[in-house]
């Protein structure tokens, strides 16, 4: 009996010691992550807690081993990255990644990484990721084909940069940052500028404003919290809006005066033979888009040319029918602007006035359904449910959204130019972590 107690005691002691070492390791890695350097001029920062996500995935894998380890080997699968491990990438992976935006590259996110083996890193970028490598004196760079993804650095440090626009994060800008590290400060100097202490695994914030959002990941779901403020957006004190279709696949509604913002972003405006200054006074403060259940049959005349029996070119007209998604776009505006709304975009739309709203709809019956305004608390609404196969084939769903069976996000204004957003996204598989489901989805798309 005593021997069994002693063995149990020693095993518990060893396990406790190992657990202590693991905790100390994560604390040390977290401390090192807080020493990462970013420019003092950073206008926005994105934090990704890699270690915390890894611990969640490890726990989820232990609870669901068959989902993680029992998959059949796919001979057609791209296995270029299969043998990669955190210790053979050539860079030191921090406990938390910090991506930042700077005024010189407003469309880019950059992240500093410490190099521990440049040869391995070069092999990863060129052989595995198939980027184009260039040596520039003591510096180097590697870019993808569209030049939106850039790795650049020297013998000690690398900068990962992703841009939504071509050439926005060019290597010369990165080399300039690496040469002026004296103008950088530890990320710990910025952590106090996060307006909310309730940070999830992914957090975005702008150090000099109240703007921030945070995503908390858990098994089977993801939660969103955030605050957004913009002087070009004016939210009304009271919200009156038409009720949304509860059976709709996707509903997006915004109750705000965004005319000043639209004037600053002409790329969001339709190209019509009319100036924005002529239209702006007649635009209201409510915008809405709904993708409703079911499909709509539309007919269109297709003109083709063929040869007759005398070998002369003749015109032929053919009436074709096709199923299209049931889409409705609505905005509050003066009725005289109805003629400026396009009838033909990616589908044929019916135009009409429905109470206070001007509407475009692929379904002619949608315009005949009265939609009275009622008082509610939401200034922003985003609702989504997973479409069935027949609905999904007519309108592609983004890969990241395909892992969710429902999304429910709302926003309420706290001040005239500020909105607080919160919501929850439930995944299709309630037993698996969202990152695992996203990885599986991306893997299936690439095969």
C-alpha cells in the first residue's frame, strides 16, 4: 500500500514539474512576444495569439483524435508543406504575431520576424511557397506573382508584408524600416492603448482612436466584439427600419448617414451619367441587402448568328430561362432617383418604390410586398444562415464563410459617430475548432 502511494506521489510530482515547465515556457514566450518592435508611427495593429490558438487546437485534437489524425492519405494532395514544423521554417515563431499598418503603406499589414536560419527560410520561400527571390546587397526579398505578398529582410530579421493592392508593400520600404530600428518601440508600449481589456485570440485596434474589434475563438463558434467610430458616419438617435426576412440566407442592413464617407470613396459609387453632388442631397440614411430563400426564374433574349440555306448570315433570337438567386437591394432615397438605379448588373433587376425605399430585386413579386418601418435598437445588422445546395449553386459563398452554419451580428450606436458591434458565429461542426474547420475547407478547395 505504501509503495503504491509513493509511486503515485512521484508520478504526480514529475507531472506537476513538467506542467510547471510548460507554464514557464509559455510565460517566457509571451514575455518575448511583448518585446517585438514596431514603428512609432503605426496607425493600426493586428494581434494574433498563436500560442493560445495552438493550445486550443491541441485540446480539441485530444478530444477529437479521429478528426485530426485518422484521415486517409490523398495521393493528389499538395504535400509541399507536410513535413514543415515550427522549428524548421528558418524563422522564430513568436507566441503572438503583431501586424501593423504605417502611413507609407496604408493598404499593407507588416510583421517583423527574427531569422534563425536564412538558408532554411530561403528554401521555404522559393521551393515550397514558390516565391521569386532577389538578392540586393546585404538585403533580400521574395515576392509572389501579383506582388501582394512580400518577404524581405537581411541576415537577422525578416518582414512579412501582405497588401490588398499591388506594389503597396514594396521591398525598398521594408529595407528602410530595417535600417531605422531606432525609430521603433516594443509592442508592449502600445498594449495599453487597446480600449478593451477583453481581448480574444485575434484583436485589431488603432492606437490613437477608440476603434477596435476582437474575435474570441472557441470550439464550435467565434464571438465578435468591437467599437467603430468615424466622423463621416452619422447614426440617428432612434432607428426606424423595415423588418428583415427571418428566412433569408443573408441580410445586411445599415441605418446611418454615410454620404460624406461615400464622397471620400468614389469607388463605391455606381458609374452613372450624374455627379455625386447632384445625387447626395436626396440619399437617405438606410441601406439594405437581402439574399432570400429560394431561387427566381428569369428569361432573357440571346441573339446569335447563323448561316441559312443560301449561306447568308441571319440573326436568330432565342429565349432562355435560368434560375438566379432571390436578391433585393434597398435604400432610402428620393423617388426621382429611381431611374438612375441600374436594371442590369450581374443579374436582371426589377426597379420600384416600396414605401420610403427604392428597391432593386431579381424577383418582381418582392416589390409588391409592403414593408412598413418599425422602431428597433439596431443600427447595423448582419444575419446569415447556411444555404442549401440548390440555393448555393447560384451565388458563390466565400471559403471562410462556408464553415459557419449561422452568423448573427448587430451594432448599436453609442454616440453620433460611434457604433458598438457584437455577435456570434456558429460553425457547421459544433465539435471542432473554427481554425481546424477552415483549414479543412481550404485543403478541400485546393484538391
